[in-house]
C-alpha cells in the first residue's frame, strides 16, 4: 500500500514531535507493508503551522538520511495539507507551500464544521492555474456527513477526494465511517491515506477485504492502493469522476 497523507515531518505541526517519533512510526508502517509515503504537514496561513518549503526540505532531507541509517526502505515524498485560503496560488508561487512531489496535485482541507462561501472561487483558481485539487478526508466534514451528495459539485469542478482509511475502523466516529463507506460505494474516492500523526497501529491487512466488501471492485481497490498514487507522484492524469 502507498499512503498519500501523513504528518511525520516532525516538529512543525500537530503531528510527530521528533525525528525519533517519526522513525518509530515509519518502522511500524514498513512492517505493515507501506512502501511509499507523502509527508503532508499542515499549512494554515496566519497560524503557527506555517513552515515554508525551504525549512521543510531541510527536515525532509534529515528524515530521509535517518531512514537510510535505520534500514527503513519507505520512499518519502514531500507535500502539504493546506488549509483552504484565497492566497493559495500566491503561496504556491512564492514557495511557501508545495504540491505533492512538485506535481500539479495539491492536497487541501476545509474547516470541519463549515465550508467557506468563497471555496468554489478558490478551487476554480487552482484548476485554471493548472493544479488538480485533492480534498483531504471529505468524510470528516459535517456538511458532507449531513448532505453527502454535495460532494458531487466539487467532483464536477475537478476536485479529487482522499479518504482517511482509519475512518473505516471507527477512528473518527460512526458518522464518518458511514459517510466514507457511502463515498466508496459511489467510487467518489480516488485515494486513501492514513493521516497519521502519532501512531500507526491500524489493521491494514484487513483493509483490502473491508474495501472489497464495500465496493465489490478489485480494480478500483488497486487504484486506491497503488495506481492513483503513482500517477500523482509521476504527475500523470487521473480520470476525473463526473
């Protein structure tokens, strides 16, 4: 499995606090079969979570080096989970934030309890500037939990959806679990990620069976596990769900 969403770039957001913690979690991930991982620290403009690309790259290089020393063979890539902001294009151009592996794919998030009125304008700006927005954990937003069909509007705009697979094991409550199952049945989810912050003890080996029970589609599961991740890393097109 490959993981597109994690908070293991230590000491810069609410995820891992030290390189030792990151290494410990990465060892657990490797034991469970994770072989590629995107580091996506939060970027929230105007908050303490605002580490820029220059500083992130230093931490990234230190973590890669430490992984080599510890015999960890997970390939690491750099990205961000950007809290939606009208300045997102400017932040990308100035090198404050980064797309995933310098591709056209940008991971972003909404506030959990509301969706800002200018959200559609910001997404349209991203798309018109050649970026592909990926919305993190749509099953966790109260708006989509109450009105799951509202996701369709964003899919039509060109947004791809990344579900947190721990939602399927109840981490965020029954409503998030139910919502993600609904999205998976509709095949509205293009990626799965752990969104891991401080641990990685999920029953990953049961995940494929759980997904097959939900979707009954082995090819779709392969897209969720490998194919779409690889397309992001190599900056290839992913078929949009209309």
